[in-house]
C-alpha cells in the first residue's frame, strides 16, 4: 500500500488515541470525515492497523511487578521451539516474548502481582519446562520510557 502524509498522520493520531472518532480524526488531519473514514478502513484492510485496545495501568490493577527474563533452551529444533512457543502462549504472565540473537535464546517480559507471584511462576512453570536450561531475570525498578507502536513522523 502506498501511503502519503495523510495516511501517516492518521496512523500517528490513532497510535496516540485508538478511540478517536472519525470526526475528531478528520479535523486533526485536515480531511473530510468521509475521506478520513475511507483511508482508515483501507489502512485496516491492508493490515497496517492490527486492532484497537485500551492501554491499562498494570500497577493500578495490581500487576506492578515486572521482570525481563532471559531464557536459554537445552537444545534447538522445530519441536523444541514449538514446545516453548506453546508454553509462552499458555501463560498470560508473559506479556511479550522474543526470540533473540545473543546470550539468550528468548527474552520474556513477565508481569506479576509481586515478587512472590513472580517466584511462583518461575519455580512452578518456567524452570520445570523440559526444554529450559538456564533462566536469568532482571527486575524492573523503574520504567523510564515505554512507547508502544512505531516512530512515525507527525
């Protein structure tokens, strides 16, 4: 899909506020509401807008504990990687998971209610996984920046 400055402006605005109405969006990007609606629909159909969701306050909801956990597997291969991928999908505490190059095989963003809740996840679920060889966790003390989305101009 070929995009122009209006499409980028629409994406940037929706990235900041996905609940923005077409009327407010059209005013912000200087397009008629119908043009804005057509462009928004085209961006959705092209898969550039994957969906809309509310950003929740994890700490306010009792999930203020966060750890960045690096995992090394014992071996690698299709079944091993598939098994670990299924494990990741089955545990809602894991908010994001990345296969990475470097010291670890995977990096997990884990949310928990507190240190005890995290330790229970670690000792009852992650460490007993048959493919997990080594786990290292860094406890997040303070979040300096957490921008979601992509760095669009506009």
